């Protein structure tokens, strides 16, 4: 097989050389497009629509809800699977495009352009479109009507309550206010993270195309993420206070409500340095006395103090949230500074953390998330997310080799079980710790956490992705079991359209007024009333029927498009 110009090669012992970005080998079970991959992608998109729209108030099946913080549910599989599948597809699409372009140069441009298009689509459907159609005001109306309807379902009452609950005041204040909408513009999101990960993964595999380089990069990224989360110091808003417990004389009361004692001299020194302490010359006793005197003089002083908690995986007190707030704030700072200058405002500019918190999913102004804003699709969590896509890319390279279908399947299964085992061991708190030079102990274990997208979670999900891909590949491509694939194939071949279209459809329904309500509220009310005839199960049935209706509608739309060979390609 001819090697694409300037492409590095992947070689295996006793196997022919396979160019990393050349067309796949013409071997049994390897075609230009894998039907099993389309089915896997389609099943993932269907499940994504299901979990995004299931539930009604307190009525939501546990497997269709995300883990609250640590832990793992089937819902937490969806987004990682999509990123993994994107990596598998990249191994095939980039090989084809490299052959067509005659080199890597044009591919860098294609990757950048496609990432930008996905980013713009994400911003449009989550921020610009809702503001254009006054979606927040529609949401307030929906809240007013549906709060009564949920209460109805709870009481199984046949008639609507005479007095509706008040409109959510936070939503009611929106009046198609573009300035307010832009002030809370969410920088990151599902499609935005996909765009960022695709850009980074594309550039990485183009620059370092050998599979060993890609595997090494993925391992270093996972270990690097863990090391930064566990050891990187970061400040939080806090106040130095007196504290007589556990042998400590002082403590820091942080803005998130936690109070951590300065029970070692190392912790005292870290906080004291942030409050201007300079260690004097002299013996240890004199230095300790000076440290204690400085802290005593600073009691009651508030400011950005180093966070000294021993658990780096705590909500609102972790390096990931700190990083996302600062980076997001730095990105929007020039815009705010320009507006500030144009208006000639004399008010002080907000801090980077405050600006960043305004543009994350959960705002820093919400006391429940103080002192930082939080976004499960933020920047720092994109590091292990990138590894998900690199894992998929390696799986795609394996499927492109000239090996037999049985050998490929076995290889995927073995790799999947290995990743599952390593991820599970990494998340097990076996009591092993690393002792730093500052006498602070950090546990080696990394919990499964989708909100933070921890390293153990990413590795475990790569394992599940490999097992799912192996199963689809063996059943569909190797054994030819294709009778059940049609619904998944139509979703899988138009994945972006299915996801974005389902979101936009609901936004349109919210924006279409029907009397004093909107189309979405009317349809959901009718469905609630229909299922209310089943005593005790009505709300549960509705909570599942609503997303299934959306899936069925889009299955019909996508089937028509598939028959006419109309596919949305970004």
C-alpha cells in the first residue's frame, strides 16, 4: 500500500506496515464506513436525547439521572461514548482526507474550521437562539403552568388548582434583555466541549501520528490532570480566625462554608505567606514564634488565601473550578474592559474569578456554588475528555489494520477489560498516600466523577467504550446481524443534526404562544392528563413517554432524510 506523503507509520511485529493516516487496509471486515460505528453512535444519540428530556419534577428513573457528585450511572456514559466514537471516526475520516489532500497541511485547516462550526452551533442553540425568541420569558410561563400540573399529578387531582403558584422571579425578570443575556453567556457546553476536544485531538494526531505517541500522550494527560488536581495550590476567599481544636490555634473560614484548622506548621506558613509573612533569620524556635505572632496579628483579615483542604475532589473547592473561573474570566476580560472604557464607567472592574463565574453553567452568584461558578463541560475537564477521543482514535487505528475480524474483536475486548481494571483500581481508596515535603498527605485514589471528569472516570469509560464497540463490531460487521440496526443507523449518520435539531425543536415549541401558555406546555399538559388515568404510575409513565415521543418524531424525520441521502456534515 502506498504511504501518504509525510505520514508517519504504525508498525506491528509480524504485520505489514499500516500508514496511520492512509486509507484503511482492504481486509475482511474493514470498509470505508463501519456500520457498527454508525449503530453505536446512533444508540448513543438516542440515549442522550432520552436522558436530557426524561423526568418530571420528582419523577425520574435513577438510571436516567446523573450521579450527584461522586459515582457513576448509565446517564454518565453518554457524553464519554460520544467523544470516544468521535475518535474512532477520526481514524477513518482523517485517513481518507489525507489521501485526498496529498498531505497533512490542509487537514489542520479542516480540523480548525470544523471545530469552529461546531462551536458556533453550540453557542447558537444554547444562547443566541433562546435570546432571539425570548426563551427565558417563555420558560417563566412554562414554570407557572407546569408547577401546578406537577402538583396535580402528585395529588392525582382531576382539576387544575384555582390559584397557580407564583412565577419564578429569577426567570420572570427577563424581558428579551440582550445585555443581560450576553452578561451570562455560557462559554462552554456540550457542543463547545466537542469542538475543543476535536480541535486538540485533531492537531495532536496530525502532529504525532504514531500510535505509541498517541498512547503516551493520553497517559501523560491523565496523570497530569490527577497531579494538578491533587497538588496544585490555588487560593479561595477566606478569613483567618482563632480556632482551639485539634491542637490548632488558628483556622481559615472559607467562603464555601468550610473551616479548616491550621494544625501543622506547614499549613500555618502557607497561609501566613499569603498574608505578607517573611520568615526571619534565626533558629527554629525564633521563626516559629514570629510565625505565631504574625498570624495572631492577622486574625479577622479576609482575602484570597491558599486552600489547604486535604481532599482535592470536593465540590466548590477544587483546582478544576478555580482554573475554569480564572480562564473564563481572562477570555471575557477584554470585552468587559472595552465596554467599561466606552461607557467611561468609574466602577471598579470585577475580578477574573467573578467574571468567569458569570459565564459558567452554575453562576458564582448562586450561594449554593460559592465561591466559584461551575461547569461540568468546563475547560480543565476537557483534558481527560481529550483522552476519551484519543482512546477512540487508537481503537479506530486497530480496526484499520489488516488483521482478521475475530482478532480485532478479541483485541478490543482485552483492551476494554484492561482499561476497566486500571480505572477501577485507580478509584479504589486502598489507604495509600503520598507524603509531600510540606507534610500534607494526599490520597492516590481518584473517584469516579463526571462533573470533574476525573482521570479514573475517563479511563473506565474508555474501557466501556471499547467493550461496546467490540460487541457492535462482532454482531453487525462480523456476524452480519443487521435487522435491528435501521433506527440506530439513521440517528448515527446524522448525529449532529439529531442532537441539535431535537434541542432547537423544543426551543421553538417554547417560543410559540398558545393562549396564555406556549406550545410545549400545552403538549406536555395533554400528555400528563392522558397518563394520569393510571393511578400511581401516571407521572412516571409521562416522564418516560415525553422523551420517547421526541425520539420517535426525530426517527421519522431522520428516516426520510436518510432515504434521500441527506446528511448534515460540519
